[in-house]
């Protein structure tokens, strides 16, 4: 990895474009420049090889079983989040921490396994945001306030600023591969 020198103004611009916790400067620049998420080697492919690959992909896609369709599962997760966002309880709630917990609860109910994996991957530089016990979170600092996510075995740190709460919940949504438009909609609620 190469180091480059940037002026303070450019650094601030890059830092302000952070979309998820722990996102590196390289990741931010790749996204802003619309480059692939990881370096992709360029390969020269002959036309007949390309046609064979297309046929192979078509054959495999026809043989896919219909049940356990990830798209259907994703649609159900999206519908669950949309239902929360449109609910009167959510729209009438004035406390961001309650809205934060409602969204995390809906995400957990929609896909407990992926939610669990997301909680393991989303961390601050010096802080753990999720744990299975309140004590595990409290042991990470003296000023930590934790609450249990409703209808789940997880606890989450709640004394983050509103923007950080948005980054945490959208980080979970990104990990769960929810659509960008929905992630952006939720992100705007925590600005």
C-alpha cells in the first residue's frame, strides 16, 4: 500500500463522505470514483471463451431451485423495515434512541443469523457497539450506556450521537445487503 499526502481540505472532504464505520480512505475514494470495491485484474478473454462462459451461467441459472430464494428473503426484510418506517409508533416517536432500537429490532426479526454476523463486524475504532450481554458492553468503557434491542438477545450502546446511531443502523443494513435507497432513507432520519 502506498502513502500519499493530501491537504487538510481534501482530507476533510474524504472524511465527510464516510458511509460506514471503519470505512478506509481507499474504500471512500473507490466509491467516489466509482471503482470496483477491490482491485480487479484486467484479463483478455477470447470471444469463444466468453460465449462458453455465458452458456454455462445460463445453464446454472436455469437449474436453481426456487425455494429459499435469497431475493424473496431480502424482499421480506425490506417489507419489515418499510412497515416499521411507516408505522405510527415510529413516525410519532420523537426520541432517536427509541427509533434506533425499533429499526434494529426489525432487522433482527427479519434475519437473526445475518443480523448476528453484522453485529460482529460493526465496531468503532475504540468501541464495541453490540454484545449479547449488557456487562460485555459496560466493560468497554466507563461512560457506556447500553439498552437491549427489543425482542432480541442483543444489547447496543445508545449514548452515541444521532449521526453515529445512523451509521450503526445503516452499517447493519449494508451488511444485510438491503437496497441502497432504503439505507439512504434510514440514514436521513439520523442526521
